[in-house]
């Protein structure tokens, strides 16, 4: 078995895929898998990608979680080189900064339909 993608539901799969294609430089639609209700994108050179599926009754998750609200089922962690620059770029592309930020060195953002994702800079101990 091999994991090929995580799939995000959205009111419009093509629109949400477009946001992630702008957010993730070099990513492309994979092998013509671009339909009205389904889009699959992958990083340069292949590998595990993201898929987007149109869900007509999509409800965005609450962040942070709240009782009796749609719960987050998955979130994406995206490593960046410059946290402030990439946060600003993500916002310029259509994301919004989440009101609740649980860590100083991570930025929680919400994509255009409300899926949380995190930007972070990898920090390694000095001995590595």
C-alpha cells in the first residue's frame, strides 16, 4: 500500500485546488485529473499529493473545536523557510489568519473554505 493523497472537501473543488496550486509553488494537476467535481495535485517530481472533491453540503470546521459544530478532521502542516513572509503570501492568496494561535513558532491559517493549515519553520537541535 502507498498513500497517494489526502482529500479535502469543498463547495467547489476547482476553486480550492487553485488556491493550493498558488500556495504550493511548482505543484501541478496530476495526469489530467482535473474535473468539475474532482482535482488531484502533486508536488514536483511526484509523491503524495492533495485531492479536492466538491461537496454540495460542505460545512467548514470550527477552529478551535467547539461542541455541536463541525469538527476538523484533518489539517495540513506546511514547512516554510520564512514564517512571516509565507504567512503574508498565504493571506494574499486568499487564506486568513486564525484568531486562535496556540504556538508562537507556528501560524494557523484557514484556507478559503475554512480548512485549517499550519505554516512552520523546521528547527533542528544544534547537534544535528
